[in-house]
C-alpha cells in the first residue's frame, strides 16, 4: 500500500492525491478519528495552494513570444514582410500581377499595401521602373516628382490613410521613417523611403536611404508659397543657399570658390492673345504711331478667320499655347559671380531647346456638345434622317395639326426673317465657285458638288434651327418655292454649272436642278425660223455639229470626221475626177435647195450626184437624269428590242438627224447618210491599178449586212423623215414639260428621300470644305483626308442600292461615320493651327504634328462608346539652331501694360518674357579618399559619391527646395 502511494504521488494530480491520502489513512489507522481536525486543516491549505497554481497556469496559457516584445516591432516586421515579398517578385512579376501605371509615364509603376500600427492605418507604396538602367537623366519627362527632386530611381512612400495623406506630428513622422529604415535594412534593400509631412500644400517630405553599411543619405523638401526673398529669386542667391548647406564655418560666399555642378531648365509659355481691353490700356504717353501699329496688329479677332470653315463656325484654337524648354546642363561653376552672369545670358546660348504644344482638352474629350463643328451638325442631320421615316410628306413636319410635327414645332423653326436671310444666302450667286483643291476621291461620294445650289442648301441646313427635321422641312418648302419663282420668271438658277450636260455621279436632286437650269435657259431663248438666224444661234456649235448623236452611234463606229481624214485616197480621187464640181455648192440653185448646212465635209462626195457632202446642224441629244436612264433601261427590258434601241427617244433622235441631213444634202441617198453617220456600216471596195492610177468614182462599196437586211428599221426611218433643218423641226427636249416634271418631283419629294440625299451631300460638302484647309505638307493628314472620302462613300453606298439596311443598323453606321469625321476634323484644325504658328519652321511644325498624330491615332476608332483617354501629351521636339528665330517669334515683346512684370523678373528673359518655371540642380561630388569620409574605409571601396544635391523649382512668388545629403554613419 505504501508503494502504491509513492507511485501515485507522481502520476495523479495533487488534489486527487490529497483526497486519496485521506481515505488510506482512515483505513490503516484506527486512531485516525482523533486527528480529523488536523487533517482537515491540511486539506484546506492544500486546496488554497492548488487554486493559486491554477490561476498561474491560466496566465501562462496566453503568453507572447518575447522576440516581438512591442507593437512597434510588429509594425517593423509587417513592413519587412511586404518589402521582402516585393523584392522576391521582382518588377516584371509585379507588373504582371497588376501594378498600376502612372498616367502618361511609360516606365513608372506603383504597387501599394496597407498596414496598421496602433489605431492608425498607413499605406506603403513602392514606385519602380521596369526597364530602369541606373540613374535617370535629370530632365526625363517620365520621372516622378521625387525622382527628379532627389535623384533616386526606385523608392517607397509611407503615408497615413487619411484625407490629407500627410503626417502632421513630428515625432510620429520620425518614428514612422525609423521603422521603414529598420525594415529595409533587415531586407538588405537600399530603396529610399519618404514620408510626407506638414501641410499638404507645402509638399514637404523627409526621407532616408541606407547605402550599405557605411553611408546614409537623408532627404528633406519644403516649399515657400509666398513672399519669396528677393535674394532667392536670382541665381546668385540660390547658389549661396546651396553652399551654406555644406560650408563648415561662416564665410563670405560671394568671395569663396567651390566647384559646383549646375543644370538648369527654363520653361517659357507663349503669351495669350490680348483682348480689346488690353489694347485700350496702352500708355497714352506712348508714341501715336506706335499705338496705331499696335491697334492694327490686333484687328484680327479670330485665329481662324481666313480658314475655309469660318463661314460656318468659329473653331476654338486647339493649341492653347506652346511651351519652350531651354536647358543648360553639365556646367561647372566656382563662384556666385558666374551665376550672376548666367542670369543675364541670352536663351539662345543654351545647349538645347525643346518645344511642345499645350493641346486643348477638347481634342480628346468625347462628351457630346464639347466640340462644335461639321461633325456635330452631321450627327444632328443623322437624327433628322431617323425622324424622317415617321411621315409621308414634308408638310407633316411643319403642320401643327399633324402628330409627326411634334408639340414644339414653333420653337424649333426659326422666324420668317431668319428664313428669308438664309434663302438670300443660298440663292446668292457667288460667281465662280470652283474648288481651290479638289480631292481625287471626292467624286466617289454620290452627293452634290460644294459649289452647287443643293450643296449650299445642305450646308445652311446644318446650322439652321438646330438641324432638326422641322426646321429642315420648313426651309425646303421655301427653297422649292424660290426655285419655282425662278422657273416662272425665267431667271437662271444661281450656283449651277453653265454647261448642258448632266453629271450622273451626283445625287438625283442635283441632277434635277441641273436639268431645270437647262430648261430655263431653253425656255428663255427664242429661236428664229429663218436659216440665217438659226446659223447665227448655232455658230458656236459648229465643231460639235460635225458629230452625230452619240446615243445612236454604234459602239464600233469611227468618228465621222476622223474617218474622212483617214481616207485620203477616196478624198483625192473624188477631187481629181470631179474638179469641175468644186464651185457647185456656191451655185444659186444649190443654195436655194440646201438648208441648215454647217459646211462641207472635206472632199467627200455624194454617191448619186457630183456635189460635196454637207454636214447639217443637228439637235443636241436630250439630256436625261439618272431616273430617266433607269426608266429607259426598264423599257428596253420590257420590249426586248434586238437592235440597240431603248425606246421612242432614239427613233426621234435618228429621225431628226436624217431630216437635217436631207435638208443639207437634197440629193443624198440612204447610203450617204450611213457613210457620214455610221461609217462602220459602209464597206469600201477599192480597185487598185498600176502605180499612180486613181480609183474610179463613185466610190465602190456597199452597206453592211445589218443595214442591207430587208425591212431595216434605219431605212424605214430614212424613208419617213422629211428634209427639214433643225429650225423647222420639233425640239427633242420640251423644256416646259420637263421643267414642270422637275418641279413636281421637288414638291412631292418624300422626307426620307430628301434627307438621304442631304446626308450624302452634307458629308461630301463638309469634307470638301475641310479639304481646302492649308496645313502644310503633313502627309498623315493628307492620307487621312483621302481615306475619309473613301470611308464616306463606302458607308453611304446603301442609299444607292435598291434595298436599304434596317433602320437601326443604318443610323448606327451613320453615327459611327460622324465619329470618324469628328476625329479627322479635329486633327485638321490642329494641323492648321500648328502650321500657321510655325509656318517659318516647316520641319518643326510637321514633326510636332506627327508626334500628336501618333499619340491620337489609338483613339481614332469608330466605336460609339467614349474612349477613356487620360494620358497627357508631352512629346517634345528638339528645335534646331536655324529654327530658334522662328520659335522666338512666338514670343512677341510684351505690351506696355505687361512691362510692370519686369520689376519682379528672375532674369533669363526671352524677348522680354520671363520663364513661367525655373528648375535648377546644384550638386557636389567628392572622392572618398580625398575627404573625411575616407577614414577607416578600405581603399578598394573608395569611389566618387554625390555628397550634396539641391533641386530648386519655382518662380518669383513660389519656391520649392529639395535637399539630399550623404553622411558617413
């Protein structure tokens, strides 16, 4: 029993042991009852001791690892873990995992993470470049502000997650920066770390960078936003400020000499155009002639007043200004006096000039209504086309009683006075409106030419009443009324071509107006019945009269006059054998019989008489529009005529020619007419004899097989045609009937038919206007204009087909076309602006435009969705030495009211203009073995380091200074 007690005392809990001991004692000792009180006291003491031990064990169950004894150490550990993860991934993997690219900087990315310390959250951001190859250039545009200010590459920024994003408490910022420095040291990283401090407007930072185990670089930056000391406005004072940061004892800085590396970049911005108020503020004491010169220089109120689009709208200048960067680099100065000399130096002495335009944000803004031009109005015209399918007649959109007109008809249609003014502008005869530059692809678009009457109507409609369907309908009705007045009064239509042909490559309305203009001309002309008057009227057509009507000539026939000249043998033979008939045409008997002769055809003789063949005056073939030709083709298909005839019109033309030929040649036979009119249907049989022998007369030959067939239609018409000159014939074209038909067409035109042709004409006319813009030899712009015509023609082909696209698909395609047009229009206006401003530097202007064209090109899709284009154009072009004078001309001398700024000038004036921004970098490099840094350092590690660097950025009333100092810890 005692042995069991000993063993159980090591295996069982103490409480169980004490209770079991009490039972054992009671069984072994008969006198145990006398000592119960004493045992109870022992058990109670043991229970109290057990409770104390249990409380201690409960405290030990939640104990901490004493290697991280505080929250600050845990904070350092978390920063270290984040940095190690970024270092392990590497920059390329971070980019693949979604690192954020910073704006337009192509080689700068950012990753971030949030951590908590105490009750605050902090954001740690890592900035890095993927293709970083060491230290970046001082004036690289892809640099972050901190990279430029402190000369670092990859870096960290630790800031609180708050509205201000800065640390306002100095002890907190110091503790935060220390934690990051310890974490980076533990990682073995030499990334510099920065903490934003003070007020956000000061852009103040403190930072630290561990350079191995020997050196530490500390950073500090702050800003003076107002009341910059006059001394610090000049290079001499800034130089002395930098010297004071490393001079070990007080001295006269102007008399001391330190080899300081210097780099400077000056930014000039072209002045804005002055208003009339600024002109009025000229000093009255100035010379009167100078004042007159200034006023004359400011009479031009719009930059684009002589551009082709100015008649329709005034475009905002897309080039808000130019910025010129003048750079001095890699200079070594030893005294403040040298800095004073540099301040007075000319900008032409700088090593490098860089120029880039400040582009208006509207160039990349897709918000509707932000850009006003042809594209915006064409978009409204497409909306009007969509609305036009809702009514059968144009009057429905004007009548207030019709639902199609809508409830706001009166508010969308301008008043009558405006309508009258617009009609006067449309019907104003501008004389010769020939295009200055005609694009080679313009005729691919089936619309009216820019100089035509219908094109003027379409262009005015774009800007009339908001280009809604109600305003267009009302203007068209008044337009047709004005045309009818011209018809009734036999007044010529303005802005219409004077020739008597129809251009079938244009839209149908333009063809109708062309034909109406010809009908008005014929209607107003009075033909004299006498032969003399007829000859006088057609005197100008003598050359054309030698040609037979083209519509009835066989396609294989030769030109009649050419055919005769190509047969000298026949001509000489007839002349030689009938010399006695040369004077026969002038005999009195012949003149009485012959009518409507335009002259003799060479030496060609009639077959059955000894008379020369005379060419008659013939009527012009009737002009026809496209729909008339289509009607003739349908008639041919319906009749199935085997002889190339397409209707009664061809018979009338042929009969008219035969009657005129008979009147001019009374003794002619059918074969003579064929020899003149269709020489391909006359087959010669020439008899060749000995040398010098002439052919017999009359010419031996015969008609072709088709003309010799029995019942030939040509011979039937010949037999039925009386000998009548054109003065006695019925006109082939009835101008009265055709004119009334045209007016009926214009008055009953359906809304969608009008709007479809307006869309085609408006796109072509707008493109023609833009094509007149003078923008230098910008090849990308010319290529885009050529492509624009082809794109317009391709998208508008659906209007020429027998079946149209679905309404929604059609409207969607047209709206995408408007977007493409807008891109081209914006680029063209930009090209014109750049060309005008840099006209004396063509290479530079073309290079600047090409840079922006390449920047804008990804945006030039045809998607209706707005493209998020948040990048900023900052491409700079190097200005060649011979181009500097042209660039300097962008900075005209300041006017009298601007001269007060010279009092606060920082120096380095360019034509009297001070820079809007001055950036300076002072630095001192030192070799370790030549300085106190070399103490205790192995010789193998001695190299040149940058001990001090100061970046200064600002103007006369704003100064920002960033200082970095390398020390040996």
